[in-house]
C-alpha cells in the first residue's frame, strides 16, 4: 500500500511539474470521474479516452466507421467504404496506408482478429455475433461481414461497426496469452492507430499527445491541439466552475442554467443552439414500471400515472430547459434522424399528456377507485395506489429532481409515489434484477444506425431476457408481447421507409396502450458546451461542420479548432 | 409564574426567547397570513430571482423559497422537538437510575453510555437513516434522539449522585419512601432547571443534525425542511450560479434558530447557576 501511495504521489508530482503550454492544449471535462483503471477498449466503465467512441474514443483506438448524429449515416474512419454485395454480405474496404502507432501496418487481419476477439471473450461487443455469421478477409484491403441467416439485421451490425475499436493483433496476441479473459488486461501502454498517444495519467488527470506520424493525416486531417487533457474533477460543480473560468475548453457535464454563463457573466461559453433547448435531444430517460406489482399491473393505473406527471415542469426545472416537453411516444419527435417516424396523430389519439383532471377521471370513472382519507386512491379490490418507490442513483441531479416532480405530481392526483436515491451500484442492481416499483433509466441511450429499432427492442422484446431476480441488461420489467416481438422481427428485415414507418407506428400504438414505461424528458446524447477563450471554431447550429459530440464524427472538431492568438 | 419572573431577569434569555418567538410565529402563522401558495406548488422556473410575487425567488423545482422557508422551519423545529424530547427522556431515565442506584446497575448503565459516547453519532445516524424505510419528520426526530442522549445521561447521573447525599433525601429515606417515588419526588424536581437546559441544547443539536443528514440526502421524505432546502441548493450548484436566495435564507434561519436557543440556554445558566449569577 505504502509503495502504491508513494508511486501515486510521484506520478501526481510529475503531473504538476510540467504544465503543458496552454495555447497548444485542449482541456476537457465530464467523461472521467475517478482514477483510470487502465486503457482496455473492451471494458465498460470510465477510462477516458478509450471507454466508448462517443467519449473521445477515437483518439487512440479507431473503429471502422463513425456514426454521424446529424445525418444518421456512417462516416469513414479506418474503412473508407461499405458495400452490400448481396442481401446479407457487406464488404468493408480499409483506407490505404493504415498503420499502427508502432509503425506496423494495420491490415484486414487485425480487423478479423479483433472481431474474433470480442466473440471469444464475453465482452460487451459479443452481442454483435447474435447477428453475424462470420467475418472474413476478401483481399488485402477488404473484409466481408456475413449476417446470420436467421437474424440478418443490418442496422445492429452497422451499429457495432461504429462501436468496436480495432486493436493490433501483434500486440494483443501476446497480452491475451497470460490472462483468462481479455477483460483482465489493464493495457497501461496502449498502442492504437489514432491521432493521439497516451502521454501520462494520474489520479488528477489523463493527458494525450498528438501522434505526428498518424496514418490519416491526408484523409482525416491533422488535429490542431498538440495535447488534450482531461482533469478529473471531484464533483460536477468543480468542473462547471472550471468551464466558466476558462480552465476547461470543452465539457460534457450537465451545467444547470448554462445560459447564465454568457448572459449574466459574459463568459465566452457556447452550446449547439444559442437558445433553449441548447443541446440536441437524443435519448429518452424513462420511468420503467414494475408490471407485476399489485395496482401497477393494471394498465389503467399506469395510464392515470402517465396523465398525472407534470412533463412541462420536468423540462423547465429538472432538465434546466434542455428538453422539449416529453411526448407519449418511444420515438424522439425533434432533432435527430428518427423523428421521421414520429406520428403526431397517433400520439394525439392514443397517447397522454400532463392532465391531472383526466388522471382523476380515469381513476374514478374507469377504475371505480375511491379516494381514502389520506388522499390516496384505493381500487375496488382494496389495492391502495402505493406507496411505490421511484429510484435512480444518488447525485444525478437532473434525474433526482425529475423523480421528485413525478412524486409530487402523482401525489397531487392521489397516487402515492415516493423517491429514493441509493448509490449507483445499488440502483443498477435493483434495476437489472427487476427489484423495483418504478425506476428511471434511458432505454438504449445515445443514437445509432439501429435507432429507434433498438429502443423498441430494449423495452418490448422479452426474448433472451433473464427471469425476474436474475440480471438482465434490458426490458427490466420483463414486458412480453408476441405481436410486438413479431413486428420487431419484421422491422429488422426491411429497409423500406414506408414499411418501417407503418411498423413503428403499430409498435408505438402498442406501447401507448400497454405503457410498460413513461418517457419523462429528452436528454442530449452528450452535453456539448465549450469556452472559446483559448480555442475557437467549435461547431454550432449555425456552423454545423460536425455534430455536437465528443467522439464519433465529432472527432473532426479537433482538426477544425483554431487557437486564439495572444 | 415565579420561574418566569426570574427568567425575565436575564437579558440574554429575553433576547433569545424573543428571536425564537419570531421564528415560531413565522413558521406557524406564516402559511396562513404571509403566503397563498402550497409548499410544493410550482410558481416559476429554475432559480428565478426574487420578485414581487416571490420575495425570495424560486428554488430548483420552481417553488417559492419564501413559502418553503416557513414550512422548512416548521419541519426542522418539529424534528428538533421530537429529538430533544426523546434524547432527554432516555438520558434522564438512564442518568437518574445510574446515579441513584449504585453498584452493578450503575456500572452497567454508565458502561453502556460510555461505549455509545465513543461512537461518533453521525455514523449511527447515517446507518439508522439508511435502514429506516419511511423517513417522516417524526421518525427522523426519533432517530436523532436515540443517538444523542448519552451526554445528557452522564450529566444527569452526576447531578443525581450529588443530590442523593442531600439531607432531604436522607430524611425521606428514613421515612421509608420507595426508590421510584424517591427518584420522582425527591431527586428529579431538583434537576428540572438543569434538564430543561439540557433539552434546549438537545433541540439545538437535533436541528443541526437534521440539516447534516438532509444535506447528505438522508432527509425526511415528501416534506421540506431547512436541511432539504440546503441539500437541493447544493445539488443544483446555486453557489456557482449565484442563486443566493436558494441557500442564504435557509442558512440564516438555521443560524438564528440555533443562536436563539443557545442564547436562552446561556441566560438560564446565568439564573440557575449561582457562580455565574451577576451580583445585584
């Protein structure tokens, strides 16, 4: 322990000894909340900058493609082209001259090896093999991805092509030899193919340095900052203060009332939109309902709850105006590519909105419930509506506040909902095992080529989901509906827009009838805010050369940033 | 009546009592006369600045801070009173027993008390608060009370031990008065002033303990207290944003409430403790 502590002190000491030149360094915030535990790109958890493509995950390791949030398309990274040669075979062609940071060429062999690697060990990416039959080299630049004949779901494979980062076979073959699972590998000296290499890391920060022999200089350009540093802040407010005081250039943190930074204090801070909602909505934090609890089992009770919740207030206060008012659909109505499937008429006819009187009407007229002396309704069979506990992890202020509002507005109508905020691991465990009344989470957060299919799949497909009590990674309330599952299969097999729209419409109507969950608000995939004291030319709605992302095609931002002359 | 006349002689007590009375009036009568919104009612947006309708602005939920302050003070006092009562009851019972009944009983009771006194109460408080499912204001008061009594027990035992050797106690004992009657009639009444002062200190401690617990996110459910107000203002970075109205009023009310109680306590000390009494 002592040795470790001393070593940590030494590392930290070195970090402080050499300040990096401010005009050549971009400081980031909001993607790393504790000391990094190695740089293995296959593990989940915080390990900036290798954790996931969205969180600067292209700096060291690169995937074949990047997902473009604005266009909904795949943009080239290591691969320059994807072509469907038949119904279930895609040919992916690598750029010429791809090369590892140690000088070895990056070949189709590395791609085939990496996809084999994620299958052989139970990595989060192993799921791609539910949809793949094989990955093979066609020639020295082309790899063939053959879909599984039983589940030829193109969108899911496209999604994974943007998620799996390619690793060098000549390095990982050796690493792999000494461990039972590659998830044990800490990978303290990552060798990737990207434009940056690891400079140093300590409990205070992680820093990367530009790799000047990057293979993609011609194709992707040369990033402007020589160094990128992610300081590790103890809390949200420390990071937000640093953004306001020009110590952080580019942040992924939730900042309450960010407009005050420029309106009240004149800080050169900006976001994607210069006015509300400031960020691009991309996910739906939703209240999952336990369908097996007495009372909640009854769809009309869920419907009354859905009418009771004050969505405008959640958008205004809990989300700090960063969210449009939530609609009763599983499809995001604005901003992102999936909005083309949103059906206004169906939502008006079959959905819900904030209307406490309607909630009371459903309870009294349709359910025949009577109001007890404590103001809470009781069903004719004697079931009291609550107390039901709604929970989310402690410290997630926007979510905690949203649940407080759910609780207040439900009780105002006569449904007893209470809140609880356990530590994150406890909250996750309860959600995974189905041990909850109401729990708040994002079904498939983020965006991908597979959205909105993957969100419906997450909420309404019970095939392959563990029993209640065991750990499940989706469909936490184990909602089951044969018709929905058949529709999901049909949607997976078609690329015809009209047919897809019809299927999603039917799925959304089933969702609005059965109400397995209630969307409370929209959240951006990432919070994207910047301070232009040292660097300018961040993309915005008016200058949309890249999407407001810290990774994926947002990587282009590093190439286009301009240092401020001083 | 006599006692009140004596107490009114202390300027400190009068000042402390005056402040407390004002706080109480604000908390108890305020909701009827000073505001027409409910504590959980939304009246504005996230951290709206003070205005005509919202004299102290709105909190992160868009609720009126001025109204919250009344209900919050009320809850905090409620918790303080329950906790003070519970702690004083347990402390006086154990202290009197231990002080009056010597031997094994005293050893056992004081041993137990001394063990508890070495455990930092905040640890026990947090564990108990996490364990309890329904944290109403009353249960929180009880939780705080059952962790706060040891020092009262020690002090009361010391008082009892010295009272036990007084002559009137000896006379009562010779007259054949039973132990229970002895404690209730011959010992306790002589400690009332002291017990009341201990109660006030317990009340002060409990109001602060509620604030501590609430700021850790372990506050009472579905109600607003001064501690929960501070909790949410911290969570929503009101200090960085500059929304002073979200944290200053609650802090001020916590301070003046505890200050007034401590002032009353000091005033009473002055009266009841002859060594501190001003010569007149």
